[in-house]
């Protein structure tokens, strides 16, 4: 049985008393080493979850536990050591004059000794394949490279969970794929929990579990494959259905029987190839 | 209005060490009423091209014709203001240009400058706010109280209020979420059809080019790299890749399909339903040639 890492217990949140509830009686658990995707359209409450996890916001009702510790004003500094966050716009998170200064920043704040810092800078930049850019000024990097550096900066404080809050939204499809590849590899190597918060269904494919948010509540919790099969319902709550899922639906309608819901083009082609070789 | 570029070259910082050609010997023709997508990387000359369309820049060499207006290095049209009232440009992040106290005033700014009378401005304001799918009640509110997507709609309404015949859109969906992107693009498409506009869309999105444009122009380093319908352009995947441009997902799938199954399904901008049927025929072997 895996250990619980993040636990939401009947959490409700709103920005002030006049506003509607952003999250309504939300309960879920994320385990150590798990890769979970939280998906929903704008205003579904998904980003609020991220801000609650590391104490940028506090809930009005219910409680949140990180590694067994309740998140409150006294514990946030301990919590933030466990939780690393990468946000949407990399330009808003750079502070250093060079890539390595930037990676050092979080560690300096936590009083990590210099020798250890040097070691970790090297290690984490290598992990995100940015070693060659140690002395580059961040503004000379592409969007995808900036996000890699942002991820390295977070990894350097060796958190237990990495939260990507729409971290690939401003990248092109290729940059998106690369970043998701990097982080899922890292999470496997380091036993890091990974939470990706996104509105892009194509990005949930690698997750073990998907939590779909709608109007502040959990609309569905399932594997990516199960989620992909609910095309019409997903459209109803404002999510874009990936090409491969739409094509799978079309094939079903012309009586081409697929054994499972394909998650990507390769899986679909494999099935078509088997069907083809049978005839 | 028909748009024609004849051998257009635009040179920045001429006769200096920094001299370079942003647009280089560009020729193309856009018939009135068409929806054209212009695709290219940063530095491909897209923005310089756009600036010629309403006379913000004149070509260093060659000729630009927009309807009856003609722009060359020697002659600028005397009635530049009229040209600008007929070519509406929605620049990138147009919401950064909002400045008035109320949404109604912001929308009125353009037509006022072109000397449209008050009564007509009021009529247009109500019309364009409806066209961008915002409620009329918002007109007296400050544009700065709105969400990002709504602000963008207000800025677009301001361009529509000058009632242009040509609408130029420079990456109009940048920074919006997928639902917002689709809503804005569907809105432009609706306007294009209802108002009989000539629409020019500058985009990075191959999917949008495929979905909305009847003609695609691809630029690379200031030159025309390719031109044609979606089928013409996206069938040439290798050429596109040679300039680091992607193809839409369906085209990518068809290429992989041919590799894996060994049979080709040509891309002809088919619907998902047609594609499913074509796949069934190949997979089930009901191809008449077999």
C-alpha cells in the first residue's frame, strides 16, 4: 500500500463571502510516487487546488494534509519544502541573471551549503538537459527551455511532489511533448509524485489517474483510457477531445471494433494493423 | 477587396550595416471574399507583410494593390485614411490597446476618428458588441473590469466598428485557453461569412489553417515558400519539415498509417466520418483493386 502524500478532506474555498464557492466539499488523496492529472476548463477550480496545496490560499472549510502535516500559517514553510510548483508563464518566475543563478535562488533561500548547491545545480540541469546553458541569460532561452530551467530550480530543493500548473500552456505541441516526457521520466527516477494541472487532454495520457474538475467539484476520477471514452460528456463540460479519440469514435460508428480505447496514434495504428492482417 | 503583391521587397535600415530584407520579392493574389492563412516562423516576414495591408509601411520595391489603392516606394495613396477605414487590423494582444473609461467609448474611438456621426456610431456599437457575443449591458462598464478573453472581444469590436471590408488578424488566439480559442475563431469565421469579408489570418496553428482557410500562404525568411489549398500545402510534409513546420494531426496520422499498414489514404480534407469509412475499407480489404 502506498503512503498518502496529499490529502484533501472536505475542502471548500471561496475568495470572499460574497463570491460563489470555487471548490465545494472536495475530497481526494494523492499517493507517494503517483502521477495524477487534474483537468478542467477555466474556472473549474483546478488552479485553486494548486494554490491550496502549498498554502498560497487557505480553505474556509475542511483541511489539507501534506505528508501528514495540516497546511496552515505555521506549517507553510515546511510544506513548501515538500511541494515544488511550476507555473504557466516562465517569464514571471525568473530572478537570476544566468540559468545557474536562477537554479541557486531557491536553495539560497533554504540555506543550503555552497558545495551542495553546486552539486545540485549540475545534477538538476543535467536532469532537464540544460547543462550546456548554465551561464546563459534566461531571456535568451526558448519557452520550452525556460520551463526546463524552472523545473530544475524546483527539483534542486528536492521536493516530494512536483506540481505543474498549466506549465506547458504557452508552449507549442513539440515543446509540450518534450516537457511532459522529461517530468514523467524524472518522477520515475526520483520516486517523485507528479501533479499536472491542465486543460489539454493530450497531456493526461501518461498519468496513472485523472481527476476531472467541473464547477468546483470532482466530475470524474478514472484512468486516462476511461476518461478518453467519455467524449460527449467531456465536450459538455468544455474540454477539447483529442484527435485520436474522435477518430476512434468514428471507427466505432462504421463498425470497426477496437479492443480498447486508444490513447495515442500508435495504439490505434497497432489495432488497425492487427485488424488488417486478419482479413 | 482584391489584394495583390507584385514583387514586393521591404528593406529595413537601408544603406546601413544592419540592412536586411524582411520581405523579399513577394508576389501573391488574394481574391475578394477569401479566407487566407499566412503561416511562418518568427522572422519570416509575416508582420512586415501585414503592415503593408493598411499602409503602415510602403514597399521598398514592387507594388501592393488593395482594391483600387496602390502602394509603391514613390507613391502613397492620397486617401490613406480611407484605406485604413476599409482594412481593419486586429494586432497581437489587441486588449493592450484598450484605454477608454467605458467599453462604449472605446468601441467608438475608431469610427469617431473616421468622422462617422454619433447616431451611426451608437447603432454600430450595439451591432458589434452583439457580433463579438458580449451582452449590451456591459457597454457602460470599464473595459478593465473584464476577463482577458472579454477584453480581447471588446478590442475586436472596436475594429469591427469601422466596418472594414478586409479583416487582418495577427495571431488572434494567442494566450487564450482552448475553449476561448475556438470561440474566437468561430466568431471570426461567422463574421467572415455573414459580412462577406476578406479575412487574412496570421497563425502558428496548422489546425486553424486547415479548419478555416480556403487558401494558405507559407513564408520563410521573407520569401514565399509555398501557396495553395490545405490539401496542396499539407500533402508536402517533407518540404514543410525542412523549414520546421508541422502538419495537422490528421495528416501526420495518414503518413503513419501508410507506414504501418502499407496502404495509402490520400489527404483530401476529409471529414472524420469520411476518414473512418476510408480506413474501414482499407482495413477490411473491400478495396475494389483487390
